[in-house]
C-alpha cells in the first residue's frame, strides 16, 4: 500500500526530468565548451605562433590560415647562442622529478602514520604541517635566500629540490591522509595476521589501494615544481636554472623573438602534459570496492 | 598444535570501555571452541587479543605455557577469518590466498601448488583469476577461508565468518569449515552469536556476556545445566520461560497459592539457599497445556504459531507471559483459557543473584 504512491511520485519526477533533459543537457555542454575554449585559446595562440613565420605572426587581421613552419623550433633548439633550451629542460625535469618523488614518498609515509597510529601531539603536528602553506611563498624568499647562501647551495639543483619537496609535502600529506583513512582497517589486520610487518603492509597493501590519491598528488606536485618561478629565479643563476627562468630571461636578452619564444613555451608544456596524460589512466575510482561487505 | 590458555585477561579500551573482565579459558589442542554471546559481549575482543590485533590490559595469554600476549601478530601464527572477508581488493583470488605464503617467502612453485590444492578443496578453482569485487559473498568467504587454510597455521580464529551470508550458504559453509578443521586437526576458536551454528560446529561452547565468561561446556551441558539465568535464557529456542515464585516451605515453592512440585534433588538444593524470592525457569517443551483448574497456573492464549509438527503458543498468565510448545494437533486457539502444567524433571530454579540452584543439586 505504501509502495504504490512512492513509485508514482518517482515516475512523475523522472518524466519531468527527461522532458527537461534536452535543453539542460545542451546548455550544460555549451557552458562546458565555452569554458574549455576560453582556457585553451591562449594555448592555441602559443602553439600556432610558434608554427608561423615572422610575417604571419604580425599579420593583421590575424592569419587564421597559414602555412606551418618549424623554423622557430629549429632556431630555438639549434641556432640561439649560449645554453640551449635542452639544458634548462633537463634541469626542470631533474628538479621536478626528484622533488615530486621525495614529496610523494615522504608524504605518503607520514600520512599513513598519521592515519593509522595515535600518538601525543598528533593533531597539533598535523596542523603544523598544514600551516607551512598559510603564508604566501614570497614571504619566505629572503630567509630562504639567506639560508641557501649560508650553506653554499645557491644556483644548485639540491636547493630547489629541498624547497619544492617541502612545499609539496603538506599537500601530499593532507590529501593522502584521507585516502589512507578510508582503507577498511580489516584489510590491514588481515595482512598483520598473514605475517606482514607494518612497513610491508604499507608498501604491499596500503599504497596499491590509494593509487588514485598517489597519482593525483604526484601530478599536482609535479605541476607545481615544473611551473614554480619565484624561488627558481631568485635562487638560481644559470647552472640550475629551470625552464620558467630561461623563458623569462629569453624575452629580455633577445628582444622579443615571438616565434622562438612561443616555440620554447610549447616545448616547456609538453613534458608535464605527457606526464599527466600517462598517469591519468590510473585515476580510477573505487579501488577498494569489494574488499569488505 | 598448541594449547591456548587465557589467564586473568582483562581488556579496557582507551575510551574506558571494558571489553573483557578476568577471562580464564583454556582451548585444548585440536578442539573447536565456540565463543557465543550477544553482540558486545567481548567474544571478538577475545580472539583479537589472541591474534595480536589488540593488546591485553591485564593477565596473560599462553600457548603451550609460553607467553604470547606481547608478541607481534606475525609471529603468533594465527590465521584469521573475518566477518566482512577483508580480502585484498587489488589482488586476484589466487594472490589473496598466496599472500600468507609470500610473507614466508616460499618458492614460487610451491606457492602455486598449495594455492591450487586449497582452491580445489574449497571448489573455487575457476575463480582464482578474479578480483574480490567480482566474487559473490559466499565465494569471497571461501577465498577468505582458503587464505587462512593455505599456510597450515597453529590456530584458526574465525570472527563470525558466516555472519553476512545467506542462510543456506551458512549451513553449507559451516559444515565445510568443520570438515576441514577436523581433517587438519587445527585448534580453532569460532566466534558467533548464533547458538544453532555453535551447536552444529563446536566441540565446546563458551557463553559470554558483558565481558565475562559465563559457562563452558557442550551444547547439551549448557542446555540442560545452565549455570545462571543468562545462559538459561540465551541457550535454547524458543527461550526458557521465567516465572517469579516464592518459597512456601523449607523445600517447596509455589506462587499465588498454587504449589509447584519439585524433584527430590531440587528440593534438596532449595534448602541450601535462604532466599525466599526465586525465579522458576522452565523450557517451553516442558510445559503442557491442560484445561484450566484452580490447582494450575491459568492463563489466556495470546498467540499461536504453527511450525509444522509442533506449534508455539504464547500464554498470558498473572505471573507473566509463557511460551509453550504443543503438538500441532493439540494446539489451542487464540483467546482460549488454559491451565499450565510443568514437567517436574525439567524445572530450573534461580536464586536472587540469578545463579542456578540446580548446580547445588549436583554438588550436594
């Protein structure tokens, strides 16, 4: 008796929903498409400018149709004097990769410890880790510069790796703590009685189960390290300068060679784009579904 | 296989909850002992303490007279089966079963051999390549049992392993568990709140309540000679009927002027206590329904449930409600006035502290 009216109500609402579905759906796509276009347009300009000849770059009205050329890429890679873009590319890759790896490994271990064990001062400690992100990075630039100078690490990879790791650590820690806490405790108890130590459980059970979280935080950390400009420009000169530093200097020393500038910009985006695309397929939901009732 | 002994074990959780109080219990080599009790009675805490998943607050746990309560779980060599399966979701059924062997770094060929053997025993060979998310509840628990069996542990700990399964699967799997346990001769502690399951599977049953061990014995021991009112009420379905009675003489009782005849031994036991207010306990199948008469406890039938060859009737009496089992052909109709007669040999008496006087009868 009570079931019938509920069903009828459901039917009504679903009919109303489907009748209203077409305009809502189309509108939704329109908004999404507009937003995507808005975000991608500057990127489109960068890539097309890099592929244009100098005359096409300055043509007015803008040349939407043009004959693409790799001349700017060729110039950026092989013609310009001094260290080539490849040198800075390698710096960026080394610094981003190492700091991301460190941040994710250390952050994950800390997060697991905080999620699974209780100890004195746990909440205060967790809050302190978060507090490292309260102030804007520029507030730390002078103390950091002095410290790095004192230990003789100016213009070194190590200095940037340590700083980026520290900045990413709190992000990784806070995100992964939630992921670890969601693993049903029985799975780890099963591993304990199966004969595994806590550290083995961390690597063989907990980490595989929070893979989506690890991937997300790795992407976020890598993007941050890759794009970071402020610390890189203050703490490095040439030996350890990263791509953003090179890009910034590029426009000054050469005048503005727009084609080459945009070519380097395109090259700068490619590695991080590939990294994100490769990792993205691991962003699957519900890895721990089906473990427990 | 070790003999397990709990000596004065107490467990208090950090939030102040007292889970176990002074537990003294021995589990013999190769036996299957059931821990039976309502939820929150401390039965899970007991096996979790034994497995090493919980520390004990007081007392010691011994395996063949060696203390084990301070050891980490992985050296205690317990295999555990969990109520909610607790399989590794990122691993296939094969890898789930292989995990304890991998922890012991067995050679690959042997792992393969032993996992396939266990899978054949549990009839889950075709499922070995699947992840837990693609297994049904019964299949999951078979994998869970396989994971526990595969390494031939010193003891099995089963924490309501069949709790989440459908009724027919429970019956099927519990006989399978019993068969495997007897064949391997491994000391097993089996936690359940289902007395029928405990009766079907256990060598001995320990009844627990509110963190305290009440009584240990075979199902028939518990059924026929419950030590106190809790055990008497918990064991037996439908539960025992309890009626308040008064002492009318040194060795006789009655209620509302109706004398209740006692067996000779129970009369002797009655003289041991001085309590005048007592509780009479009687199993529903020790009560028969007769025509109402002044010398009987009379009442009105309020409910009749036919069960097949017998029926369960609820009778409202001035002393409280009584459940009666009657042969179906003699079942009364609802609203009928009836008299109740108790079988003298089936009576239990409990004193004011809810202890059974029938025990005095045995010792005296």
